[in-house]
């Protein structure tokens, strides 16, 4: 679904189930220019395996206001730097 409607930003949990994990999803989306924010209780794994993919890592439990702030900051930083999806039409 993400490939059909490529998002600007994805909130991703590390533990998604037994067949796929959030780091695998982030590995697919980040090179396409999607900003990644991990929202997870598995913060050690996010830091060791996914830090280079993530704009931010939020540790569960997390307040809604913290999520909204992280999303706002990530999108503002992208807008200020002019960084976007290279080679993709928006």
C-alpha cells in the first residue's frame, strides 16, 4: 500500500508480528525519501539496527503530544532543508 501512495512520513513500530518487522519496513521506505519515526518499546534494537533510517525514535509508552511534536519537527526540518524524495514526483 505504501508504494501506491508513498507517504511523506511513517510512524513504525519495530515489532509488527512474526513475518515482518519495522526495521525491514523502514529499510524499504527510507531510500524512497519517506521520513521514518520509530515508535517502539524495542528502543535498543531501533538504536542499534535502525538509527540511520530514523528521523526520530520514540519509546513506548509515548504521549500523543510527543508524537505530534516529533512529526511536526521532522516535516518542518524537511521543508527547511528542501530535502525530499529525489527523482519522485510529489
